[in-house]
C-alpha cells in the first residue's frame, strides 16, 4: 500500500542555507521578545555578520587550490642566468661533429677481414656512401663471410690481385707485424690508410715512414678517435675558448675487455699501450701538443695470463700546460654498473666530460656522450654518433679529400703518427725504470 504521506526528500539542505533560515526565523521572532529596541538591533547586526563570515569561508577554501597551482608557475620562470645557459646549450649543439663529406670518393679496397673491419670500417663506409671495390684476407673464409654480410661484390684471391686494382684507396687493416711486408707491395703513388699501430716499435715505425716516402705513397694512419663526434665537438669547444685555459685532463678506463677476441695478441711483447691506449696518447698529442716526458708504468695483469701489458697508469708532463693523466683497467668483471670510459677536460672557465661507450660493452657498446659545464650545472650536447662506428668515416674522408685537393692537411699522416709512436715508446721505456725506494728507517 502506498502511504498517504509525501515522500521525504533525501537531499539535505546545504549547511549555510540551513543556518541562514534559522537566523532569519529568529529575526522574525525578535519583536515578540522583551529586549530593548537597541539591543534587538545589535543582535540582528551580530547575527548578520556571523552569517556573512560563514558564507565567505567556502569561497576562501575554493581559492586555495588556485593559489597552489600558481606556485609552480612562479618557479618555472627562468632567471637571466638560466636563460643564458640555455642559449649556451643551443650554441653547443652547433659544434662540429663530422668531417666534411667527400664529393667524389674513390672506391676502397680493404686488406684484412678482422673484427675491426666488421665493427668499425664497413658500417661507417657504407653509411657515408663509400663504394667498396673488394676485400682480401689470407683467411679466405673470413673475407667471404664479411663480403656476404656487407654485400661486397668481390673477394680477391691473392694480395697481388687486390693491389692491382687502379684508382682506389687501399684500407690496410692488418696486425702491426704485417704492415711493412704489405706496404712494400703497394703500387707507387697509391693512397693508403694504415691501421694503427704503425709498427710494433719506434724502429719499425721509422722504417714504415721510409718506405712510404720511397714509394711516394699518400699514407695516413687510422687514428679514428680524433674524428669521434664528441671529440670533434670538444676540439671546437677548445678552439672557441669556451673552457678557458685547460688545467687538468684525465683519461680513465675501467672495462671488461675481451682480449681473447684478437688471437694474434697472445704472445706478443707489447699489448695495451700499443693496441688500445695508443688512441688516447694520439688524441692527447692532437689536443695539447707534444709532452716533454712521461711518468708511469704499463703492467701485465693476473686476470689475463699469457698476455703482455693489459693495464697502465701514466702522466704526460706538460711543464707549462695542464696535468694530463691516463689510467686503464681492462679486468673489471663485476658487472656494468661501475665501468668507466671517459675523458675529462677541466679549464678555468668550464669543463667537458666525454664518454666512449664502446669500451663499456665491446663491440656493440653504448652511445657516446658529451657533457659541458660552465658553472655548477652540466648539460648534455646532442651527438651525431659515436666512436664506433661513425668515427671511422673521418680518417678515410680526410685521406680522400686530401687526395682530391679538398683538404690541405692530412691530419694523421705517417710523419705525425711517428710522433705518437715515439710517445708510446717513451711510455714503455718509463715502465722499465726502477721505482723510487721508500726509506725503511
């Protein structure tokens, strides 16, 4: 049955509306009370004031969120100093990061089919649009595998057949002990890029320079770290004076390097300085000139039995220049978190930090980075690539452009590489010197 009562509304009146109704009801009853007329008017005024206060409180609560929303906006307003930092960061993004392109490159004949050709040379050459005329390696199967993977049309059967190709640039990627024998077979006047190191000793390096001159070869050494995008950008920063007078330089490598990848390294008398740290020594020369001397040592490591030096710690002495140090440890087998591969350059006005990602996970590596600071804040500079493989375009592009007359200077010509080999030799000589004894009494 339906009740005769009207249904009770479930909507409760607003609190302030209810209070206002009560006050209004009391105001209508005031004349019936025995208060004096002045007291009645005072009470009415007080009640109206309380009502106005209660009605105003919700409005105040509603304004608080809006006030909170405006606070972050105030923090996002950048002062002039921060705006100048952003302007600098945009300027840094325009730093030079690639060697100028070659207009009409010659085809390339590759001599050697080792891991460095697969990881560095060919990916960079193909990205740059260089034509590969063919490849040779005495291990014919290795040459065929690379030719298949990189779609190289021709695999030469002999070294003589490969060297008989005309109007090309030869890219010689062979172990140091094989450079001189191959170089003596290269046609006179040819252009050739020689894989570092330029021989096993300073004596061999001098012999290589003599052969190059005697055969009138246009020859450069593949010190490709000079052409890495972050290194080219660093050189631009230094040329602009953005860091001020350089006071301290540190190269530090803590990596898990798979030396077993290169079978020819086992049993040779010199290893880490000659095949790895030579890149850093060459770069330090290119950036800061010739050091007066070196202090330090290169040592073997029980983590790599049967191998020669696989770690080093040196200081390059620049009496009127920066302090320059080089430290490498290739046996860090405790995961990737604490691996380090960096070059730190600090000046009186700013600093730069370069990361070479290839050492952190060879050969796939991690992306290179470049950070620059002009005060207490560091900013990343966008990069156009990494040491592996983009830097490998640089030495070949410079050689091709020098042959065509587009470049006036052959940056890593054999005469310049000879100075790097002299620095490597000085490091090995320093390693043999007896340490300073510590007094026991």
